[in-house]
C-alpha cells in the first residue's frame, strides 16, 4: 500500500491508484471533464490539476499535475485547492468557455472559481461547445469499437469528424458519444421513426418492440448486438420495459 496525504488527510491506497482515485476515497471533490470511469484516464482537459510535493534525497520538490493520470507515490503530499491550483484552474475554465460558452457544466465551474465567461474569444475552427476532451472519440473507438468518429487536423483547426467528413455509414446510433460528452456538444434528436445525431449527419431507422410496438433503438444497433452477443433474439427485439417484464416472467 502507498501512504500519502491529500488536503491534510492521510490515506493508504494500492500502488496502481492515481491521485484522483485516492481523493475520491476521501470524498474530496476534484472537478473533471475528460475523465470517465469506463475509460483509462487521458489527462486531456487538465481541469483536475492539483499541487503536489514530495521529499526525495533531502530535497523537496513541488509541482502541479493532473490528478487523473498521476500515480500515487510514497510520502506524496497533495493540495487540491491551493492558490496556485485555483488560479490555473480558473484560467483553464476561461479558455474552455471561449469554445463552449453555452455549456452548463462550465458555467457552474466558472461560478465556483470566479472565472469570466467572456474573457477570451476563440478562433478555433471546431464545433461550438466542443472542448476537444476526446471522450466521444474514445468511447466510440475503445468501448463500442465502431470507429465512427475521430480527431482530425491540428492546432486551431482540430475537431471531431466522421470518416471523410461525410455522414457515417458505420455509426450504429448507440448515442454513447452524446452520453459521455461533458458539454452537451453532441445533439441527438429522436422521434417515433428515426434517431438523428446531428453532428455526424446520421439518421437511423428505429426498431419497433415485438411486444408493444413502440420504437426503442436504431435497427442497425440491434442487429449489431445480435451479431456480437449471445443475448436471446426474443429479448433484443423488445424495448427495455418489455424486456424487464419478460425477465421477471422467466425468473418466476
């Protein structure tokens, strides 16, 4: 076990832990945007920066780093809300707000840290409200394994796009990208016939429940599950509500 101190509180955690993991065990709130428990930490947004210090060979070292990717060390001392951290976190929020001025989560963070919403004007060419955290791309490629979107270009031209910048033919409409997006940049519109993911130019026909007849998920998504999982087709053809009823009947 590794012993360290976070905000004056001592804690012992497994060697493979990060500073963010350790802080969570102490119920210490460190804001995150690009972090998701289902994915390995990436340290893209830097909003989770903390101040750290440690003594090695009679010398004290002090620095700021991202808590989500920094591994715990024996004797490490962490301050999650020091003056340096507050100042730098405020600047990061202000820079992000220049790209995502309508993001509710960033507005709340701005209020918390005294950041100005209109301090900077973005000249980035990316989509409005996208902070390029990369969560949507990572969940699509690493978890769903569809590869429907990716990062393109560099510098101020960097943005998330579909292959060849045309409506994706491999998107299965799972909407995982929208669910993990911290700023609400990905827009999904659903009606009784289709799921429309506006960012990717995708419109997908919805599957109707074999029991109640209500549309519940894109046909292509259900077909993908039928091919890649061992779940009974009878269950997959039903909406979540009817699946639960069927499951209860089977158990009883």
